[in-house]
C-alpha cells in the first residue's frame, strides 16, 4: 500500500470510515454469498488502493446505496441458483445503476436474474484452466489478451446468455466463461485466488474501467481520514486504551494520541508472562518516545501467585483472563486513570465479518471481543474501534505511516495468555526465565537469517520433559526445549517451516550453551491440522 507523506509521531491519523456513514467517492461493495474465498475479494480490491466493504448477500438496496458505492462485486457460493433456498440479493443490484461484477456463483446469479439460463455442468471444472480471451472485446481483459491461467471451481455453468450480453472469454469446457454488457460483467473463474496469476489485473480493470476508481485509498489517506472520525466521535471526552504492545493496540494508541492528545490514558498491565525485554520496550516506546499518558502496572507477582501449581492450559487461560480484569478494573477506579468516557479496542475487520451471519440483514452484529481480557459487559464506556474496517496488513501499513518501529509493526502474533501457554505444565518464575532466554535466541537467529517476516510464527516452548545429557565430562539431567516455526496465510491452517539445517543447528547450539538448565533441543514438524500452532 503506497503512502502519501510520512506522518510524524504527532501527525494526524485514525480509522477508515464507519459503516454508518460511508462517504468516500471510491467504495466497492462485496456481497457475500458464502463462498470459501469471498473475503479474499475485498482484500484484492484493497490491494488496488480502493476501499471495499464486505456485506451479506441480503443487504437491502437502500443500505447499499447509502454507502455510495462505485461498484458491486458478487461472490461465489456453494449453492446453485436453481436451488429452492439459493441465496439471492436485492433485484435492483442488476438494474445497471451501479456497475456489477459477478464471480462464479455471482455470474450464474446475474445470468439467472437477467433472463439467461444456468444448467448443471456435464463435466465439472475444478482447478486450473486455460482461459481464451476475445482480444479487445471487453475492458475487463484490457491488456490481457490471449490465453490466461485461471482457477475454476464450479458444477454449474451458463448455458445461454441474458439479453444484451456477449461472451468475452471461454475455456475448453466453458464457452461462456466471461460475459459482458458494458455495465455488468460476469466471470466463471476466481480472480481473487493466487492460482489466477493475473486475477488482480482483472479486478483492477473492473475497478478502473467500469467503476471509474482512481486508487486513492492509501495508508496516508486512511490515517488522515481516521483522525477526523475519532475526533468527531470522542469530542472533548477522555478515552481509556488497554495497551499490550502488540501491533493492534499500539496502532490504536498512536491514532488516539494523534486525535485527542492528553485526553487519552493507556494502561499497560505487565503480567510477568511477556517475552524478554518486552515490558521495557513498551514503556520506552510509548511512555518516553511518544509521550503517551501511560499507566504501567507491574502485576507479575499477582499473576504468578495465582498460577502456582496450575498445569491445565484451560485453567491457566481462565486465571489469566480473570486476573487481568481484576487488575485493569482496579486501575480504572484509581486516581491515576481518572474519569473516562470511552474504551478503545483493536477490533479488526475480520472480527466484524465473522460476527455477521450470512442469514442476517446488513447490520453488522459486533461480537463481544476479548481485546482487553473479557471485560464486564456492563462497563460504563462507549467503544472506540479505530481499526474495525482494516485487515491486519493494512493496520501494519498505518503503523509504519505513523512511525511505529518496524520491529513492533512486524512482530509475530503472540498468544493472549503470553508465555504461560508456552511453558508446558506449571508456570514458575524460573521456568519463565528459562523460556525467555531460549525464545530470544530463536528470534535472534531467525531474524539474522532474514526469515522472520517469511514466517507466521517462530518461538520456543519449554516442555515438561527432562533428558539425560553429557556436558563436558559430566552427566546432566535437564530440560528439553522445543522450537516451533510455521508458515501460514491466516492461522486457520499452518505448515511447519522447512528451516535450513544450519540455522536449526545454530539455534540448538546456542540454547544448550547459553541457557542454563537445558541440554536438549527438538524441532516440531507438525502442521495444523492435526496439531495447533501453539502447544497449549
């Protein structure tokens, strides 16, 4: 995502538009019919620097029009258009008032609704296919003539065209693989997946050629637009932000700081379960560099006392969540925080999407989030969610635009319960210290190898095992550390990373030699599924 001018730590920034008041001149609505890759469409549109919103298929026309979209994209679906309960959209979507692109089921739906015919496919088409484009016949394939590799996934196909449409591309199995009438277009394949190499080019053609977009939605424009929305919502009141040091809460804190300055108070709870030097980094970055009104609470003794003797991972999570609430609420009532009117959360767009059922109307039903440890529902605060229309990569871009250090922007995901779920078994101060040292070595070596940003997560786990070893001429009976590194797109699935043997050897050698009480290192080669990314 290209930015405009770089914002200083005190420049203006905030969230993109709220759903209730979308006024941008360049908005694309993606109507979701339940396809497995539907969300990717919105991501690909945003990669073209055009703002997109993801709405249920049954969103009323009035709700769509209120957002003033430049175009509408209809997603795929596991359904067939001739099924009794097939998902439909408001028929006015096909009026031609707003440009429409139908993808897979979206193509079949617009064909069905506009007078064409859709039939079960005699030969199903799943996987790669060669698409033959009629040169110069459709702006959708501008500069993309000849044969293109595309990804198909359908059991139905267009048998006859709606009036006014013509075919603009075909495959050996689908003679009507792309159709167009100059205002509404449909494609049988999926441009949003990586298996369609030029899919983003096709989407960009729809956005720029049909919808008249210019691609002005950048990290800089997001930031400058958002600051005004925060100020409009908060007015002259005060905001409380739970700051963990993760990228989401960090970006939220900086956005609010730019918007309202000293009327923001951040509470950072050090639970004693953070990575090596992480607490000091948060204090240094936000308290001393950005000069935020930061309340630092060292509650490590409280958390460790409550975790004493506990081995079950679910019990650990419950204790940590409950203790966080106790500590946080105690600070809310303290003179250090004072009276606040709003609570800031790092809710992201995937949270918003996941809370919306495909069987509901357009209203986004926001689920109860756990960003600040599962706070009581009756808390007397109004929510400020500056990131609720951003994906994770967009949050990172805004963080960079605000001047957040790269090592914080690109920090790998960290579990809410912290190192408590990477110390397998009982959590003690000594075991945490052992794990911190081993984990720091893993991160240092992964970074030195230039692989840190290629991995979804990489970390050390302190197992409950002890093994016999020989160090010098003496027998040892010490701890076993496991190293875990995975690649993933979204954490729903993950594959174990094929790290170079030389790198694994350096990590093992350093841990055994530099971390007291460890004499063996193993590498976890389990993917998800059947395993999970974390061990607990």
